[in-house]
C-alpha cells in the first residue's frame, strides 16, 4: 500500500528520505471525515498531520515514512495526507473543542451517541453508533 499526498508541496518533503514520527494523539472530525494527529519528529519538532483514512494513530504509535510508503508500528498504512502544520497549542485546543466526536473524550465507552452526523464509514475509535446518521 502506498499513501497519497493530496497537496503537491508536501511531496518533496516526504519523498526525500525516511522519517520516523511518534503519534502524541489524534482528534477526529465526524463532520469532515478528517483525522488530526499531533506528531513528534526524530528532531523533536511537533506537527499536526491532517489526513483521511481508516487508521487512527494512537499515542505512542511509531509512524515511518520511507519514500512513498507509510508504516504504523511496522504495518503498511493507506491514508491521504491533506496537510501538515507546525504544532500550535492554541490550534490543537480549538480543534479539540470543535470536534463533536466522543471518541477522544470518552475512551472507555464502547458506544457513540453523538448527536451530530458522522461521515466515517467505520468509527476510528472502534465505537458502535447508537444514533442514526
């Protein structure tokens, strides 16, 4: 599996060499189907990775980018990278507050009763939807 980069300016960044990142947490946006992961690079820089896909990066997951391949904990992963921004605590806090997804707020619960529409085909947190979309 190869991952796809939807924004052309990132292609040069990803294709130059292998990179290893650590996930520090992920926020899901049910309204857009986008996942936002806070990542830490091998140079101790933090970024927010915006992507679409079925794979939720959990805290501590090792993300390896090797040319045009992406691996999560040494397993191939297929995602669409939309954007990468330098990490901002303010931006992360706003994204967290704006997300209507209960997945990151109620990790122990096995069900999702969010009142908003969710366009994820499968819950990235593994929850079972109890309300109709």
